[in-house]
C-alpha cells in the first residue's frame, strides 16, 4: 500500500489534506474500498480518485480485513458479500479492535432487516445496489464530517437562518420560526449538510430511521411545510429542490 502527496495548493505541498479538483478545493481522504466485483470496484476507485481522494482497493475479505486493521483510513467502503470473509465479519473485527473509522456498507440486500443487521454490526451507513455515484460520494462526505471533532458552538448558520441546538430555537433574519420536532430534525440534518444535494433516500434513512416506505410522500410533505416556514416570507430562498435527485439547503439557486 502506498500513498502519494497531493499537488501543491496555494504554493504549499500538502500530503492528502487538501486536493484540487475542477470544483475547487476540498478535503482529500484516504479511503479503503473492499469490493470483489471488478467492474464495480473500477467504477468506485476511478470516481473517488478523480474527486481527489487516495484509494486503496482490496478484492477479497481477508485482504480487506488486513488493510482495515491498520487503522490508516478516513472512511471504508465495504461490500457485504465477499469471498474469503464477508463484509459484516470484517466490520465486526474492526470494531472489536477499537477502530472507529466510519464504514459505508454496499449491498444488493435491500430489505429493512438486512440494513438494520449491517448497522448493528458496526456499519455507519448502508447503500443498496444499484446506486448513483453522486449518492455514494455524498454519503462518504457525510460520514467523514460526522466523525470530525465536535464543534464547540451549538449554533448552525446559513445566511440569515440560524439554528440554536441548545435552545431548540430557529430564527431567520431575527424572526423566530416555530417548527415541529420532525421539521426541526429535518432542518438540522440539511443545515449540517448545507450546500450539498441530499437524496430522498438519505433523508428517509437519516431523519426517519427507515420507518417509512421509500415510495411514501412523507418527505415531500415535510419539505413543503419546512419551505413555507423558512422561505415563504423572505426574498432569498434557501431550500431548493434538485429535480430527480433530492434537496439542497444553500444560498445559491
């Protein structure tokens, strides 16, 4: 296994802390991908590498476990069904070794019980096949930020929208906005991921905990209610619908 330094950014050579892509600067991560399907692995490795990350690929469970136990990675992407050793066994062994690296499980098994089993084994997120690369990347980004050190501030801010977590209070331009508990949780998740496109599936899993059928309109209803409360009386909309993809909380249209 070898890691290479990222290119120079603003005159400074950085070793995979910052990478430059066509989209600007972003954090560069060391990511372990354990996937036995050659086509799927190539697809993932190519996409993540082009996004500026350093990727190590393992093609079977035993090799993957050896790499995982080094504890050298920022995120691990692990296929559930692997030759030699299955993905859940790898995760169990990694957690037993007190390695807390966030893990995204990939699997063709999509039933609720399958996802719950994966999360209980120590996975942090579960993505069913087939999937769009944009969602894979979004989930990896969310996992990486979730495991950053806790912020000292209890406030989340976007433009003139503020969320005080300790007081359970939301204001925009100084005006108090009354939210139901689920709306508050939905807005908190969107604000923690401001500027990023969040799919309906991600909202269903992270805000509703798999309790609803993916075909239900419960998300659309809550998004509509939330938009009416945080955008309706203000000139600059913050909550955007990305047609066919999901939603984004951003200052940009």
